[in-house]
């Protein structure tokens, strides 16, 4: 018996070590109590099962059959007239009570909905997330932005944000010459929420298009072309943008990134889907901060 108990304890420790080895990463004391509870429950289940098995193995080895046999037997195999084991009886009665509870209070008649519960918990979690990150600093935003970016944006924009060889916008630069020429010639009205009126086509023509595209794609450095006056009415004297009128041409400020993520964008490269409702306000700000940090100004 002694060696069996020792064997059982070794088995419990080995099973717990195995569990920790496989799932130890998610075991973060205090941070997520659900994982901690799961681990505790695991310990309890493993210990109780091992000890129960040991008890019965031991009983099978040592117990002698006793009691009164019923009259019938089948090919010499008989049955004792033992009373119903009380544990079994309790579980039987308990399951009847549980069935009544389940039927009348639980799922079928009480309209409990797992999806509804999921939605409620998601909303609660999101509120907590926003509350927790209310005063998040720039470094925090950048780190959050990086994880959002790697999951949601990198499949198109590339892990480095450089647009995967022209498959999506190169976010390490503000905008390419080709894109500026396309917008001047064709206009654009993608971001209706942020800039309702949009940009009309043909705000410049002839040689001005080339000059303006070089200037804007070059980061608005050097001498300002005279033709920029037509652009400044909406984009501002120095291309810094105007709220609700036109985006900044200098940088990815929050207004521009929020606008793109809300409505998506179709341009000369291709189409970017809307992320409306898929990212929280803080996550959008974080994405903008991250894009600026990789050089998108
Ligand atoms: C009537 C106001 C208005 C004028 C004038 C105007 N724009 Fe725009 N521009 C906008 C708006 C609004 C957008 C955003 C378009 C959208 O929602 O897709 C925009 C977008 C752009 C973009 C794309 C920014 C991006 O990252 O998507 C560039 C580049 C641009 N304008 C350059 C110019 C230049 C160069 C001129 C001058 C020839 C000019 N714009 C004149 C309103 C204007
Ligand atoms: C399905 C592919 C795809 C995904 C996913 C995607 N984008 Fe884009 N994105 C594009 C394409 C294509 C463009 C260029 C559109 C154009 O101008 O032709 C673009 C353009 C942009 C621009 C520049 C727009 C401008 O006018 O200057 C920003 C900023 C941007 N994406 C941010 C993001 C962020 C942040 C995410 C993740 C939350 C993301 N994108 C996810 C395809 C994608």
C-alpha cells in the first residue's frame, strides 16, 4: 500500500509538471484569475482521480466477497443483495433536481443565450480596456499599436509596414508621387466621415501636377510651388490639414488614420477594407502612433 501511495504522489506531480510545461505560459498569478482557477481545478481533478483509483485498486486487491447472494445466478455468476450505495443514490436524486433546474431556470425555457452572454461580457471587457488605457502614454500606445498592426495590418502592409513591394501603401513614407498624381487627376472621396466633401478632380493641371506631386511626396520640403495655393485652401498653408475639410499631407495624424480605418480607402494601389467597429478608439490611436514611429511621419 505504501509504495502505491508514493507511486500515486509521483504520478500527480508528473501530471502537474506536464500541465505546467504545456500551458504554463498562460499561468500568470493574479493577472488572469480564470487561468489560475483552471490550474487549481486541474490539480484537484488529478489528485482526486489518482487517489480514487488507488483506493479501488487497493480494495480489489484486499477485499473478500461477503454478503447475501440473490437467488438467481447466470452461469454461476451471482449478485449480492447490497443496498444502493448512498453516493450513487445522492447523485441520482441530484441529477433529477439539476434536470428540473436546467429545464426551468437554465437554457431551454429561460431564454438563456450563450451568444448574448458573450456579447455582454465583450462589452464589459471593452469598457474595462478603455478605462484601463484612459491615460496610456506614447510608449504604451506604440507597443499596443505594434501588436494591432502585426495582427490586422501586416498581412497587407507587410511586417515592416513597407507595403510588401507595392501591394499596399508603404507606411514608412507618407505618400508616393504616383499616388499624389492619381489623386490630383481623379479626386477622391473615401473618408466621408472624416472629410465629408472629398477632393474634387483636376485641382491642378499640366506641368503643375508633376511639380506638386514631387513636392508633396517629398515631404513638403524645399521651395513651395506657386500652384500649391490651390491646395492650401483645403490642406492648409503648410499641408497640415484642416479638421473636417482635408487631411494632413505631412503626417499620419489621428484624424487621417481614424478616417481611413473607419471608411477604408480605394486608390491607385488597390482597396483597403474598412475596420469600422473592429478596433476600439484607443487601438486606432495606437495604430496611428505606431505608423508615425516607423517613419510614416
Ligand atoms: C476642396 C478641398 C481640397 C482641395 C482644394 C485639395 N484637396 Fe487634396 N484632399 C481633400 C480631401 C477631402 C482629401 C481626402 C480624400 C478622401 O477622403 O479620400 C484629399 C486628399 C488628398 C491627398 C491624399 C492624402 C492621403 O493620404 O490619402 C493628396 C495627396 C492630396 N489631397 C493632395 C492635394 C493637392 C496636391 C491639392 C492641390 C492641387 C489638393 N489636394 C487640393 C481636399 C482637397
Ligand atoms: C486587405 C489589405 C489591407 C489591410 C488588412 C490593411 N490595409 Fe491599409 N491599405 C491597403 C491598401 C491597398 C492601401 C492603399 C490604398 C491606395 O491608396 O491605393 C492602404 C492604405 C493605408 C494607409 C494610407 C492611406 C493614405 O491615404 O495615406 C494607411 C494609414 C493604412 N492603410 C493603415 C492601415 C492600418 C492601420 C491597418 C490595420 C488596422 C491596415 N491599413 C490594414 C490595404 C490594407
